[in-house]
C-alpha cells in the first residue's frame, strides 16, 4: 500500500505486535492494558517480546490523552493517532502498516477477544501456519445481532468467490509474510477478514468463546454494521450484479406472460376495463425491479468511484511512543513521503 503519511515499518524479529483499534474506549482501556500486560510472562515463554500498537481511530473522549499517558509510561506501547475517525477496518489496516512485529495479532480493544487465547494462536504459528484466525464458538450478544451475524456469514460464503471461514472476525494472528502481503494490496475499502482469506498461505482456525464487552459502549452502530456487511458482500462477490441481469430476464418473461393475458382479455372478454389492476401491478413490479437493480449497480459504481479517486484508507496524524528512535513525538503527517511503498 503506498501511503502518503507513513514510512514503512522495519520488522523486528522476536517481536509480537498486538494491534488494537480504538474508538472512544476510555472506559475499557485501563482493563485492556492490564490484561494484556499480564501476558508478558506467557509471551516470554515463547521467546517473544511484544509491542502494544494502539490505533486511536479519531476518538472524541479521553482515549487519546489516556493512550499518550500509557505510551509515556511504558516502552512497549506505541500509539497511532489517525487524523479522524476512518472506521474499524481502516484502523486495523493502519495498525498492520505500522506494526513492527515478526508476528502480528489483531484484536478488539473492548476485551471481547480474550488475550489469553494468544498462546494457542502462537502454538499454531510455530507449527508453521502463517494465518491463525479465531472462530467464535459462541457470542454473548443479543439474539438479533447474533442472528444477523449468522445470516451474514452464511450469505457471504454462499455468494463470494472465495470461501471465507464462517464466524471468524478480525481477531487473528498473522505472520510477517501475511502482513506484508496484506499491506501490498492496493484496495482502499478494506474488508480485512476477506482480504486475509484471499491472500491464501497456510491458514487455520482456532475456536474461542467471544466474551461480552467489558465496559463502555459499542461504536459499531447498526448502520455501520450494515455498511460493513455490504462492503464484504460487494468486494468479494459479483453475484448481486449478475442477479440484476437475471431479475431483468425474469421480469421480461413475467411481462410477456402478462402481455398474452392482456391480449386474450382484449379479444375475448367484454369487460376489459378490469385490466387496470394488472397494469398497476405491472408498473409497480417493473418499477421496483428497476430501482433495486439501479441500487445494486450503484453500490458497485460507488466503490469504483472511491477506488478511482485513490484517496488513502486512513491518514496518520502522529505516532507516540516512549523512546522513539528520533526523539519525542514523530509528526508523521508533517513529513509526507509519497515514495514510501510496501
Ligand atoms: N472501532 C474503531 N473505529 C470505529 C468503530 C469501532 O476502531 O469506527 C473499534 C472499537 O474501539 C473496538 C472494535 O473496533 O475495539 C470493535 O468495535 P465495537 O466493539 O464497537 O463493535 P462490536 O464488537 O460491537 O461489533
Ligand atoms: Mg465490541
């Protein structure tokens, strides 16, 4: 990914980067930080040091200040402040670009993804898997949300060109080779779990129980979730577009049958005026088919538009860390490097 405001990270061997996208998480962050810090011993057993790479996705509460305090006190914490709220998938992508680890974990900041599962992921990584993704055995969320997720993953799998593992979110562990491949993909609207499947390599799923959010409120509103679902469906499947043609053929056939019936009524039925009902139905039917079709085409067109504009997925305002190599706060945005390519 060519990125206007960030130099590519130089990987460090023996380092695990834990990428945490964050949007207004002031209530849960202290607990998250404590739980992850407890992992130090377990990770040392794997011969790994770790960095917490927290991406502040344009938070408007105390999250930015809190994160800077963490970074000032702990050498293991690095904070990437995005210029505004770019969305969860963009925040994850920013984390992947900046992460220096030989191996990189992605998890939610609200402790729904328990850090204690990481050793099981690392075991698979050591076995030679380059992508270890988490599969949710169960969810501690409302019935409606669980049902929506269940339907979405099955629909996505049914119509997408690749086989995206069912019930796997962004929680995963990636080898440096997988991170580099993901970073090299130029697409702007990133559905990370789909791209992760698409790159291939050696992949395996590990089951886990998804916890409830520990504190604070979800930033994913219903409309953001629908957006994410549409992004996933549209970026990994052409089936909706093909459906438009099929709908067209179907409605042509229906109109032809109706035409025959109307002709029959005109010739043999004296009370032809009754036909206004069928005419009204036909107009409504054709109108809605056309609107749906235009809508589907519009979804693809709007994505082409975004890709053609070529704006970056995210902009990094600054990166804070305890002892940066060049001292103090790095104002990344102040030194644009267009040639920085990964
Ligand atoms: N998040 C983000 N930017 C956003 C929305 C969410 O970085 O615009 C982060 C959020 O802080 C959390 C993760 O993405 O770490 C998942 O979000 P949330 O818990 O709101 O979603 P849910 O778990 O309810 O799907
Ligand atoms: Mg959550």
